[in-house]
C-alpha cells in the first residue's frame, strides 16, 4: 500500500495510470503487473473512488492470486473492518513470499488491536537480527508505520535510532512526526529546508502550510498554499488549505470561493459542502447555507465524523429563519450519534431561548448541568448562550459569581465578562477583566473581543489600546 501520495505524482505512476485507464476505456484489460495494479487501487482509494479501486484489485488478483501488493491491499481492507482473523490469514499468505512485509503487517494488526507495546516489542526483536547495513531502512520503515497510525511518540523514538540520516525522506518523516507531536514550529523549520531544496514539490508546500496553519500564522499558510496551487492549479490539498486559512482570517467570501473549488473536485467529500455552509452562515446567507448542508448530509455516511456538525449547523440555520421546530428536529437527529450530547442539549436550550421559550430552555439547561461531567464548562456555555440571546444583565451577574468562585488557575470566561461590562458601559470593570482575559487566555480574548479592535492589534496590546481610547473620550 502506498503510504505517501508522492508516488502518485511521479511520472512513472502517471504513465501506469494512463495505460490502465486507456485500456479500461477501450474495453480490453491490458496485462499489467499485479503489484502495479495494487498501487493503482491505492490511488483510487486515496481519491475516494472505491469502485474503481475494487475493480483494479480484483483484476490484479485474477492475474496473480499470490502477489504481495494485492494481498496487502485485501489484508488492510480486513483490518479496516477489524476482521483480525482474516487479516492474520492474509499475513500468513504474505509470509510465504515476503517475510519482512508480513512482519510489518503483523505489527499493524497488533496496533489496530490496541497492543502498541506488543507491536513495538515485535519490531524491536526483529531489529536485533539485522545486519548494521540493514538497520537504517528498517528503522525508517517502523517509524513510518507508527507515524501512519498517529503513534507519534513511538515513531519519534524509532527515528532517534536513525541519527546521522540526512536524507530527504528521513527529514520529511521527522517533520511529519514533529507535527503530530504538536511541535509545529520545529516541523515548519524542517519543511522550510525541504522546500528550499525542492521548491517545485507541492507536497512540501502543503505540509509547510499545515504547520503554519497550526501555529496560527494564517497569512504564511496562505502563501505556502498558493505556491502549491501555482505548481498544480488542480491541487485539492492546496485549495483546501487556502480555504481553511482564509476562513480563520474571517475572509468568508473568498474562503467560500475556495471551498467551492474544492467541492467541484471532491464532490463526494462532505467536508467541503459543510464548510461552504459555515461561510454562508457567517455571511448571513442562511437559505444557501441550508442547501449546502443538505448536500453535505447526502454525501455523509452514517459514521461520518462531520454528521453531528452538519446537523448542528442545520439547527442554527433553521433557527435563524425562525423555523424552530425544524431546528429542534436536527438536534434530535444527533441523539444516536457519537458526539458531545451535553453540547447538543445546550444548543437546544439556546434555540428555545432565542424563540422566547424561556421555561423550556431553563429545563433543558438544568438537565444538561445535571448530566455533565464538567459542570464548570457546561455552565459557562449556558451563560454564553444567555449573552448571545441578549440577556446581558443576567449573563453579567452569573459570570461575576462564576469567576468569583473559579480556581486561581481557571482561564475561561474572562473575555465574556469583559464583553458584558463593555455592553453595560461598566468601563472600569471592563478594563479589569480585559487585562485578566488577555493575560489568562489570549486566544479566547481575540475570539470574543476581537471585533472591538482593529485586526492588526494583538491581544497583548488590547488593554493599552482601549485604555487610551477611553481616556480620549473622557478628555
């Protein structure tokens, strides 16, 4: 199985793909190496073309039932459905032709079973049997496996066994592993080295953009995405990366254009349609948002991670159109989904409150608080709902009590308290809570209070900026 899309971009693979697709169009299947067909199946699967992937792998197995590539493809299909018995049967078949590939896959089975230490021990034991000149490649392969399964701590430990490897492949894996560990600046530094050495790699530009995005350097992320798009105007990863950065910069109109470009190329992916809708909601275009969300729902399968968000946004959009029962219907649809049900109940209460059904909202909020495992954050979300529904005085009173009873290291809610004080013209209190907000939680301060300041002003400068403005008004 191809673990990296780089091969799909290569001239060699594109030539194979063209040969295969030309023969398919002609109605006559050209004979091809079974492992090459497995790579083509991986390509189709990577791009969401599942029927085409199945056709390619079935053709490969008809040519050579014992080819390692197609057997691995089927083995991973079994693993994806947690059919460990079938996966082990495939591993035994693979062992007869490629013992090392079988070992790699046996470790993957253990990882999927949650037996991470056993997988690590299996790989360590085999390492002891290798000659020194074989160890570097092996260590890289094992680090890559753990990284692919998001076990970045273990991947990093294996990478540390490869000290002295200055290859491009090693640097890229190290950068991706550091990214997975949340060390975005370190990851960005390595990807910058890689793009300096290979400025025409859209893969590296996109990876650099991701690291910059996670560091909240959205302007730099857009620039990196634009390099990827310049290299390949149809590059969906670059298009999506730019859309996400534009969205986070609150440039919803342009972000909408790029999410639409993404969906034109990846129509099957509900993510693009969902985020078109979030742009449209932020632009106040609720009817169009509902249409986009309905497209997202159509494309999402029942296990989609995005389905709860799709229903949540449909609830918000219908609420804005004053269709309260339809809004509540979509909250009801989340009942059997794997999601934050307490949050969904708070949204239900929010919708009821927005439509003047105060007693019902109060009942829902009380029930959410009783069922919550994190009463403090649940209460804060309820208070924010009160503020959003223009119960500013009530939100102010509750927040004052809430913050007064909070632990000394609590860092949430201060920005909302400052906003209440601003709206109520309690300017002395506003300055006090503003100072607390930017010191304790600058991210929340920007999110909640950013509209009070020019965009170029950083949260650390909010206090001085607004104090000077208030002084000018008073003088």
